[in-house]
C-alpha cells in the first residue's frame, strides 16, 4: 500500500474528552472516528488492526474445538422475559419497537438467544459437550461511555457459550476456555492475569476476569508478582493438565478492588512481590450452571434417562477494547508499538524524496515490489514531505520495522530501524529474514 493512497486522516486537534493515550493516539492516527457518544466508525487503519486481533481470537477458539456461528444484533424481548433478565438489565439495554409494535432489543450479550437455539435442537447427552461462539457487535447504553474504545456503547465482542451434561464436565469446558484465553493474550503480546471476579448481571458463582496491567486501566488490582513466572508451555491440552493449570494460576493472589482485602493480601504475598496497580479487563469468563437453561427449559436426556437442565458457561473477549488496551500496554510517549502479530503493516519504507531527486523513490519502489513478492505486507511512504515529519508520523503509526532510504542506504545496503530504536545497515535479504522471523 502507498501512503498517499491510504485513507488515514491524521489529525492534531484532539477533543478534550480524549484523556487517555490510546484514545488520543487512535484519533490522531485516524483509526476511529466518533459518530455519537460511545459509538465509533472504524477507519481503514483501525479496522485492519481490529481484524487481525479478531483473527487471533478466532484461531484460538477454533483450536480448543469451539465452533464459530453468527447470531443477529437485534433480538426479540420474549426470550429475555423468559429468563427474567428483561427487567433486571435496566437502562443499559437499548430497547426498540418494530413496526408491529413488537418489543425488540439490541443485544448486550447472548445467553438467552444461544440457549433458545440450543434447546430447539439438542435433546440428548450424546450431542454434548458443545462450544459455540460468535464475534459480533454488542450494545450497552453505558451511563458514562469514555476512554474511546475502552468503554463504548457499541463494541465488538467475542462471546462463546459452553453446554455440558453436568457440572464436572462443564468445568472442563471452562478450563479449556481459560487456556485459550491465556494463549490468545500471549499471541497479542499481552500478559493477562486471571483474577477471581464478581459476576454482575451475567451471574453464576465461578468467574475470572483477564486483566492486563496498565496505569490507565479502570480497575485497581492487587497481585502477586510470581504469577508472571508461570511457564504456560508445560501444560498439555488434556483435562487433568488444564485443571492443574487453572489451579496453579489461581493459587496466586490476584484480585480487583471489589474482592480486595488488605490483611489477606499481606498474609498471602511478600511485600517485595506485591503489585498494586491498575488494569484493563480484556476478557471475562463465567460458569453459571443452569441459570439460563432452567427458566428457558433447555433440557437434555441424561444417560440414565432423566431430563436435566444443561450446564452452561459464557466467555467474553472485548475485541474492539483490545485495540485500545494494546496501545495502553505498549506505547512510549507518542510512539505506538504494535506487536508484530497485529501490526497494520509488517514494514514501512521511508524514502527521502525531493523534487529534483526521485532516485530514492525509484529504489523504494523496487524494494516494495521485492517484499510484496514474499507476501510481506509493506507500506511505502511516497508522500513528498521532509524526513523529520515522516519519522514523527511513523512513530505515531507504530509499524515495527522501517527501511529508510536516504544517505545511509547505499548500493544494496539499507538503513533498517526497529521500533525500539535500534538501527542497523542490512542487505535486502537480511531484512526479509528479519521480518519473516
Ligand atoms: N456474556 C458474558 C461473556 S460472553 C459477557 O458479556 N461478559 S462481559 O460483560 O464481561 O463482557 C465481555 C468483555 O467485553 C469484557 O471483558 C470487556 O473486555 C468487553 N466489554 C464489556 N463492556 C464493554 C464496553 N462497554 N466497551 C468495550 N468493551 C466492553
């Protein structure tokens, strides 16, 4: 892609409500544009990054055997009345009437709808367990939408639902998701801590929030440093190993302020290992048994011929929130630092261009074609602008590698800069290897 063709409306004027770095940087680099309070359009740069995050989330769901589907954004109020949540959900739910006067709503989550789908098709223990998920827009009429994509009214969420015959097997599904979450956040370059959490309007008595450390997070967190030392690779994908994994990870003290108790914290964690900071909740998983299956009459025949309410869990990841959360976890001053797995481009070529010297641009074009042939996603800055303005812009955008075509790039040796600031002179072959690795 040529920068001159890319729709990337970089702006300097920031609205006063953009208080945290991710919100400011996303607006400045034209990743998003607010359409009304807590509702955003995703412009090409932001959308591309969100799609990459979505794909990693999808792959890790598929890896544990969850199956992708798609439910609508608009739901009928009837099933919510059956579950009893229609009134409980209160003003956060956006309620709509269709032309026949039927009560509809824009889904804030999908426990009811998925249970309704499930009860009409699955009747026997033989079809269990099942895990289904979709990645779809949600709407919650938050009292105070803020911090850009972190607390929106309309947001993109992966929500998965597990169905099991009994509690023991439902907890195995829970552990699989727990594992998928750790893997997902690791691939996104994040260290997410699982924390025992309150269940709020979703319900149930077993729940973990996955929280990443960031000063601008909304949750205050208290944790034991040692949790970061656990090697995930030692756990295998089988029920016993996954149960051990959850046991080991949750044996360390890690809570948000809702569950904090100072004397327990001091007793459980040495002063030197105590982390007290803020965090961003990027995922939340719940086991709630038959909270929805019972009122919605979602029954399956057990092996003994009894009718049982199916045991369920639900598992959310804030896909759109993750775009902001990654920025918060990685930025340095005005430099965005995308992990390679979600970076909008693999590399950017920055030639020094002037009216009477087009040699650098020609050279840059050649490299561009070479890299494209290797399936490297490359951005070429073909805009006629001075180099310091270009560098500022690319620091903002945060592509992890830069090839700079100026006085220091001679013959087949090129100035190559990593986003952490290290500069080297490398041949194109070496550059390709570096990017591919
Ligand atoms: N039904 C359950 C699990 S599927 C559920 O809705 N859980 S949740 O309420 O915790 O949301 C899941 C994730 O969505 C959260 O961990 C958070 O990352 C994201 N999320 C929730 N509310 C918002 C919001 N207002 N703006 C952006 N992301 C949000």
